[in-house]
């Protein structure tokens, strides 16, 4: 076992997948409360990669794989965006030969390797009693695997896409929506000055929440989302009409990165897949922009309408968290500690119908979370559909 003095217990915490504002506040909440309750907290670096890189020897330098967290460390980072523990998209159950750590290469040399036995041994060597992974459905799906292997896992949902099943809210979503609205409004000045159609590509691989909420809030005229394959000619007609009705002669559409034309599939940058089998999305905004310009004369008396095409990308996930992504991570971290202090694990902390709660962790792998098209999306008008807000949750379309 590592040379770590065990107190009331040892808690490990890691962040996996993409960075979002709100991760550091969650780490801070867990650490400060845990230390004051008599626990020791180990921050595992680089997501799940840190759990496989550890060399089980007191003489080894494992500083790149984990660190002991203190109040001073987490207070310094707690107000900032990103994750000071760093992140990765490593899947320990599916590690390619080239990514197997050097000290394990003689033991694991298949093209694809399951290093879960090493993860379990490493967590035991660290003396970790409970593990808190913070991530989206990919990161947390491996947390489900570890729970089934006997590890005490309490998970915290994080993703800008807000598509982790079982919860109304995932850390990072509010800041993403806030940034999208702000940046869209900033770009209106250019769109209006040149009387163009503004095409903005936003995150959202399988779920369109990050396009739907800003559009519902008035940031855009239309949005296209992964849950509904759209007719680009119809989209162009609607945007030209929107432009005509606007005194400043411009219109705006938000395009989810996973949106698809009728009769086509998702647009990828290349065919390379990550450890979870996902290819990197990118390019649908460019294609939509080009098609709108090409088709616009049909609806504009034979004259083309120029476009402004911008991919918001990492701008919406960078920087400090907004108010909600400062408060919710604090609550989630304390919820996780509440469970641990009761000896409860195998749970996902959640927000449901405006209340903090927890649900079985296997909800992450047993269901999917998408925009309910019939309930919330007008497929004729390519925009959000809403009839009544009475008794709806804070972010409207997050509960089923």
C-alpha cells in the first residue's frame, strides 16, 4: 500500500471527458467537507488515465497520477474554470496497445486491453475507500463498471450537453447556455451590419439542449438538433423570411454539432475514434452555411444572401463558471459526502424537479437522454415548441 496515513477513510476524486466550468468548485466542495469530517482526499490526475498509470511502489514517482488534496490547493482553484486535476478520454477497459503504460506492456500486449484489474489494484494500493468520478455518460459508464467490480463509487454528472440520464442538470450546462446567448448577441452586430444570416455551430453530439435553450431564450430564430433530421431548403426558407421581417435584415440559426441533413448521417472531422468509440464531430455548421447561401436566391427574388459562419466551440466551455455552475457543484459535492458518510455508494447525485437527490448509478448505462421532439420541438418551424411553463423544471425540457 502507498505510504498514506489513513484517517476516517480515503476518498479519491477524478474528472473525465471534456472540461467545463464548475469542475473545480465540485472538487473544492468534496475536499473541504471531507477533510473537516476526518477523511483524506486524493485527487487522481488526468481522469481514468491516472488510475492506470500508477506504479505500485513507494519508490516510484507517481506525482503525475495523483496528489493529496488540501484546503489550500482546492480553495485556490475553486473559483476558476476547467479542472486543475486535468482530464482525459481514457477508457481503462478499452486501452489500445500503444496507450498501455510502459510498466504494463509486458503483461498487456493485445491490440485492445482491459486494464480494469490494474485499476482495482491501484485504488486498493492507494487505500481508497470511495471514488467520486465527475463526468458525462462515457466517464460515468466506467464508474458503473468499477461499482460492479466492488469499488465504492458515488458519481457526479458533468457535461455541457446536459445529456446524462437520471438528472435534470449536469455541471457545465448553464455556463454553456449563458456563453452561447452572450456570443450570439455579440455577433448580431456583424450580422445586422451586413444584413446576413448568422450560422453558429454549438456543442451537442446526440442531444440538442445547448441549441434549444438559447433559441427558446431568444438568442436565435431557428435551431437544428441531432434528434431531428432537417430539410435544409426548408431551413433556408424560414431564415430568409426571418431576415425579411427583421428591420435590421438579419437572422440567426444555432446548429448542434450532431445535427444531420435529411437522408444523411453525422458530419465528422475524420474517421479516428476515441476510447469510447466516438469520432470527432465538426463541419455541419460549414455545410449548413454553404447550403443556405446556395439556396437563398430561391426565396430572395433570385439574389443570394451571404452568411456569417462561426463555430463557438471551446469558447463556451472556457473561463469561470456562472452562478448556477458555482452553486450546483458545491451542492453535488456535499451530496456525495452525505452518501459516503452514510456508507452508501453505487449512486449518482442528481437534480430532479428542482430538488437535490440521488439515483442508482446504473441509470447512466441503462437509458439515454434526448430532447423530446413531440413535446418540445416544432419540426415545421425548426424551433422550440412550448405551450405552458407551469410546473416545468428550471431548464424546461430536462425531465421526462
